[in-house]
C-alpha cells in the first residue's frame, strides 16, 4: 500500500485543521505505554506529519495522491490531497478495510472512534458549503476536491435505496427512518383477480409499517430504517443496526389494508446486513462479512415457468429460509452489493469484480456466447472484461433482459439485449452477422453514449435510467406500456431509442427506481425519483395509487411531484 504524509488538514471553511492533526498521535496511541505508529511501519520511509492516505476501496485515484514522497507538493496538490485524504478515510471508516494490510488494522481500529466523527463532520461541512454555492449560483461547478468528495458520497448512497417502485405499489423511508407503503401491494399474488376489483382496494395514503402489539396490547418501538426494497411477494427493510426486517400487509375481510406489520427476520438476526435486493420471486441480503443469503421461488410467477432461475445453490429450487451461498463470504469472495432481475442476479465483490447467475438467454449474464447456449447458469460465474485494466465496479442494476454496471470512475458498462435501445451504446457485438445478434452484447461493453459521471442507475423491462453527479436523469430504451411506446417522457419524434435523453422537470436527483410488471394483459410500470431534499417524483402507471395523479389519467407520461411526500412528522403514527 502506497502512503504519503500530508500537511495539516483544514476544515471546509479553511479553519480547524490544526485541531484534527494535533489529535492524531493521541488517537493512534492505545492506553498504556504504546507509542504512535512509526514511519518504519510503512513500506515507504516517510515523515509522519498528518494523516495517512491510501487508495480508497471506492476506487478514486489522483496523481497528487500517488505522487512521489520526495517531491515537494505545489499548493494546488496540497489542497486536492487534503480533501482526497478525507474522502479516503471516510470510505475506509465506513467498513471497507480490504485495502489495508493485516498489520495496519490494529492502528486503524485505535483511530476509528475519534477519526470517524471528525472526518465525517469535515466532509459533511465541505459538501454543505459546496452545495449551497450550487443553489445560489445555479450551474456553478465544484472545485476538483469538492467534486471528488461529492461523487464518492453519491455513489455510496446508491447502495442503500430509500425508495422503491414495485409492481403496483410504492415503499419509501423518510428522513426520520420511518417506513411507509402505498398502492396495491400483494395484488399480483392473487391469481385471476380483476384489476379493478373493488374487493382489493388500493392504499391511497401512505401507511406506516409498525411493530405489531403483543397480547397485552403493548407495542415495542419500531426500528429506524436505512433502506427498503420490494417485489410482488415481499417488502424488505434494513434497520440502522443492520437487522433485516420484512413487512406484512394485514387486510380486513373486505380487502382493506388495516395495518402494516414489521417483523425482524429471525433466521439472520445474528448477522449485520449492509445491502439487500429483491425482485420478482427471489431475495438476497449481504452481511458485513461479505456473505450472501438467498431465499425465494424459482420463478416469481407460477404461470411463467420459463422465467425460472437458480439463486446460486447449483440447482433451480425453492428456498423458503435465508441460506448462505457457499461461494461467497470470508475466505472466499466477499460481496459488497447484489442486484436482482426477473430471472438473473448480479453480484459485485468488495474488490470491484462482478459475478452473475441465472438464466443466460439474451446475454444478460455477460458470460459470452458459449454460456448463452447453456440456458441456465446454476452457480455464480465471474464476468470477464475485455479491456485492461478492468474497471472497478461498485454497483449493478439487473433488468428483464439486460444488465448495467456502474464503475467507481463514473462509467457505465452493459450487456444483454439491446433490441429497444436500453443499452446506450453505438456498438454491437463483434463477429455477429445476423440482425438478431447485432442487437445483443454478450460481454460487458462501456456505454459510449454517456458523456457524464454516473452516480446511480436503474434497469427496467426495456429501459435504463442514469443519474449524474449534477443530479440530472437520463433515459434510454422504451416503455413496456404499449400506448406510449417510443414517446416516453415526451421524447421527440424520430429520437433514436439508444440515445440518452435528459428527463425534463428533474433537478438535483440522487436516487432512481423503476418497477417491472410482466403481466400479459397489462404492461404497467412506474418510476420514482428522489431529490436531495427527500422529495419524490413519479412517472408511469398510477391507476393503483402508485403515486397521486394531477388528473384522472391512469398513466402519466411526464414527471409529476408526489405532493404528500415527505409526510409531516405529526401525521406519522409514532
């Protein structure tokens, strides 16, 4: 690990650097007679004058950060390096220790308690000032160090979604950690129901998920939540203490939702989870040690057996309880995040590697043409990149027939079906002569039509969404709703589907989510967009109260604000 000595760090206002660096020798000294870390403990003989910075697990790089220790830095290098060092420490202290040597971990643990608070506050203050300038001056740009800090934070937050668009309903966590659900959850599990059956009414106003009362009528405090994911079969929420919870909608005899109960998932109560994903019929959760727990059905729709897929256990079967995948975890490959599609799943390791499993048709696993012939991949396989060095992947998004990968450098890679332009690339697969194959990417390709830094993404049935570091949202592909087809978001006539279009009416967006409804009779889908103030915006089908419509139309082809969100605190149950 390359390390450098930095000059005293400064806070976001240029003050307070002396306080931070003056405390470091104390923080790095354990109780007793133990001394601060000596220069000789590193591979490079340097003088200890400040904070040690290293390559961040989130993957940022800087020439000034890796400059020769014998070269005197210029004032510009010093300023950039100071903030990059803060970013590095912030990323490392949030739990990504894999870039450190074993002998360095004890020193880090001694510094964590004090450094975590100071570094987090310094980073937060720097971003507050920088974003305040953006609000005042409109399109003002970040300086280099602030931009880097901003991008790292935005990409990291994409791993913990606080709002999710699912089949015919919506779930979201507010700023106070409270979970709310509205729409028509669970309707698709009832086979043969009329979509307008009054016996299955929608939840038109957000209903809070609460811990149920005991036999004595007492209710335990409901935990605060960090993230939520949902599918037609389940609503999963991650609490601030890392516990995995599931929500259960309780309905009366007439079909009205009387309450939503939240329960801890007892099978993994001794594990601390850091990431989760569910879609269609399968669910996955990632622990802080890199283990992956999977459970669910072979297919989310019993009437569609062709959508069956393996979860990674070596066979296609039902698994009703969370079970650890044998190929991931300590001593093997630790996983950082997971993304679930309809019939395939993408895993991203803490080293930035990518693994895929499930149905291999249409190249959506990114394993090459030969794997597509096998139809099913039963255990996770590593996705190979044709470029060198390979990109460091941070997060993924799995759609119906395509997959997206977001790298730490803001680039997006994709593979799978591109028949509707959902992969924003001008290149097809090399060596493919037929028209069908020319619209399929069998291996990861960089999406060359995205000339911006991407901090968030989502993959739908035939669509892709990209959030930039400036809070803009771009869209490519098509909607599955047949009435609008290629005119999504008012796209001009003749606009090429694979050419990303900026969605009008959205600014300072930090999060995007899109549902996938595969019903043969109805192609309902909706998307949610969340800005940095916590406000939500909706697009798509709203006939089941997925979001309130300003008119009587059941499909909104323009972005509309969800006026009741965020809810006023006095309207919450707790």
